[in-house]
């Protein structure tokens, strides 16, 4: 099966790329005439990305810069309060617009701040990380963490525009790129076997033409989101690997804030575990599962989870947003490209899945 890039699949009227994106931003600003433009960055994007964006906004008088510290710790209600207060002090009103320039933390937090300030400001996402471009900035999910638990507070609030400029990826470290790469592989595993075959063999440090990857992942995500925007049903497949992934990410954040695991590295582990459950419960071929594990782990260092760590991670599953009656609902695979939602996994299988992750033994 060969992967063929299909430009015609592109189906969104809110996601624009490169030069087209800046032109669309200009059209939106001309049309909506915001009373004030706020630009949210973190420390990195203030330094490395804002200068480029500002050259495209030279006609905007006095945009107000908002800056948050780097990292997941900024996704908090305390940080929201500071931003709401600052915007209020600067005279923000309902016709103000927020431009979120950054990775998933900036777009999740900024979308939530925009959606809740005066019951909703218009906003634009300008993702600067691979994770943001292929996933976080698209689809309307916004929110913050609560007591270290990922995305517990949030709303759906849809950006006027997602401006994807792959040029910003040049500012990323290889670790940052790998954090988005798990979501790229996820898109192949849940929806498109040829895409999985194409991307799971790539050297991420040698990719020059990011457009093919970003557009293909965006097409997959947008098709799913358009079929079930509010995640009643099929959109859940986008959470493949995230049930254990979020629990592992949260566990590491709580355990040692100086040694967090990136979202992608945690989702990669969650996907390997979900692949194990898929062999046991939904008929995924075991040799395919072993091959998926090997290809995913090619990109990420093997992490060690002792019995205590496994127990703590399992306890965090209770906070997963897809749970019903306290029971986690997993997304599993019947085959590569065919995901199924709402799967119950007996908790007795969890330790076997950790073993499969560690050793590759089914
Ligand atoms: N990141 C999963 C979703 O947007 O539904």
C-alpha cells in the first residue's frame, strides 16, 4: 500500500497555510475591526515567533502583548485570572480579539481565556509546534488543568482562523518535534494505514517538506471533527492512546516537575498499551502489534514504571473525561486504520500491557 498525498481532501474553511494564512488573518482583521488586538505568547514564542508575526500585523495599531511562562504549569485557573485581569486593565471589550501564538499550552489556555472573557471573544490560533499544528490548535477544544489533572476544566470554543506556518517549526528542538510526532502516528493508526506506513519509517530530524505531513494529519482530524464536533461518538477515536497517555503524563508532572514527560512521549506509551489491549479484545493481529510497538519506540526512550508507579498511574484513570460510571472507555484498533470506541478493558490486563510496553512480549 503506497501513501499518496491528496491535496483535494483539504476540507476546512478555518485552517489556512503560510502566505494564505497571513492574508486570511488580514481579511479577518479588516472585516471584524477588533477594538483591540491581544497577542498571547509564552517566553519562547515571544522571542522566536512574535517578531515574524508582528511583521504581518504592521497595520494594527498597538497590539497588546500577553506573555506566560513556558510549560504545562501555565495551564491553570490562576494563570487565567492573571490574563483576564490584565485584559480588563487594558480595556478589553467584547469586540477585542486574541491571537494565540504558541504550542498546545498557549492555544488551549488562550482559547479558554477568549471563550470565557465577557462570555466569549473571537480568537485566532497560530500554532508554532508540530503538536499544535497537527492537533491542539484545531477542533475547538480549549481548557486548563486542575490540580495537575490534564484538561479537567474547559469549553468548546472555535477559532476564527487557524494559521499554520510550518516556518515556525524551525525554532523547535528535536524533542519538541517528537512530542507532535506521536499525534501524527496516531492519525495513521486510527484512520489511514498507508499514512502510518509512510510516517512510521521517517527520520523526523530530516523532514524538510512538513506541509505533506501537516495537511494529511489536518485532513484526518478535520474529517473526524466535522463528523462529530462535540465528541458524542466517533471523535473519541482522536483520543487513541490518551487514556493511559494522559494518566502517565499527569503522573510524571505530579512526581517531579523538573522531569516531565512530553505529551507525545506519554501518548506513545499509551498507544503501545492500547495496541496490547487491541490484540486481547478487538482482534488486532499480534505480529502487527509487535511491529507497531517497535516502530513507535524507535522515536522514544523506553521509560521504566515499577509496581508503585503502575499503581499510581492506574489510579489516575478515574479522572479520564471519557469514563462512564467510573469505568474508563478505551479506543482500540481492530486493524491499522480501523479504530473502535467505548471499549472496556479489565483492569487485570493493565500490568500485562505495561509488560508488553517494556519487553514486546504478548
Ligand atoms: N485532541 C483530540 C481532539 O481534539 O479531539
